[in-house]
C-alpha cells in the first residue's frame, strides 16, 4: 500500500500535530506497559520458582507520525518498573508501517493490542458521492451510504485480522479497543454529527471552508452488532478460535 494514501495524523511540524495533541494516546500506550501488566505473570512464575521471562514490546505507528513523546516516556517507565519489581527484562522498540500490511515475522507475537486505531480506514467508502452535505451516515443519507461504510469496514477489518493471525503464535491473544455504536442505526442516535455537518455547511456558505473539502470529509463508526457479526464470519477463516465483543 502506498504510504501516501494511508490516512494519518497531522505532520510533526504542524500546529495541530499528533505530537502536540496526543497526551491521551501516549497515556493509553504506556498503560499497556505498566508494572501491573506483569503482576499475573510474576505470580505464576513465583510459586514455581521460575525466572520471570523477558518481554519485548513493539509499538507501531505510521512513519509520518511523531511517536517521540511515547519513546521519551520509556526510560521513566523502565526505572519505575525496576523500583517496583526489581530487574525485569523489558525491551521496548518501534515498528514503522501501516497495520493494514504485514509488520512482524510469522508466528512471532504472543499478544496484540490495538488502542483506538481501527477507526482509520484504508480509504473512503466507494459510492458515497451522493452523501453531499453530510460527513456521516445521517438521517438524510441515501441507503447505499450505509452499505458502503459497512463494506469498507468489513474489508479492512478482515485484512487486519488476517495479517495479525499470520504473525501470532498458536493460542496467542488479541485485544482491540475502538469506538462502536450500541444502536445499529447510526441515524437514530448520532445527532451530534449532523450538527457538525450543518456547521460546516454554514462555513462553506460564508466562504470559510471549501465545499469539496466538506464533501470529501467522511467519518465512520461501526456498531456493536456489526462487530460481532464480522468477527464471527472473519474469525472462522483466519484461525481465530474464539472472539468476544464487550462494551
């Protein structure tokens, strides 16, 4: 996949860059590395008088995004880990690339965690040009728009799970966190996006925003039911033995 075509955060040298507006993402990434993550493993090894295994944690991001804030926090994390648990072999590295492509060697991952990233699709859904004036699946959106969003999410989600299934060891585990609607019909409870769309249309009329930019701006948010259906269908063909959706 051409990296230039992959949706991304703003560049590192911009006012609204990922580096300047990623405090929450940084916190989430480091929470996956907190000492409490190691407690269950430590508890298993201790009764058996086994040595605590070494951990290799690989963080992934697109090459064009700035991930320096996370890496700058790693030394403090390692020091805190040593104070709480003693000498623990925990090694943190970074892997650049899109998670819609292969990132890791075959059967090399024991655990995969994606935190609020799968809402980024590889491309806008096909055939939603008639959704003018909307940035989402609104009450005024034509029926084909709803199907187009679902089809694109299914394609990307299938691809993501297929790639990770090749990279994970047998009996590996994966936790994916992303936003999803409780209501199957997005036009029933997402009035806020309609208000945003109307505000953008007003800005177009005032000459502040270009109309083509509004028409090309599309948000998506799958439903819990869709996730369950997709996971059941996709998992059976990608060596996924068990999958659960919770919220």
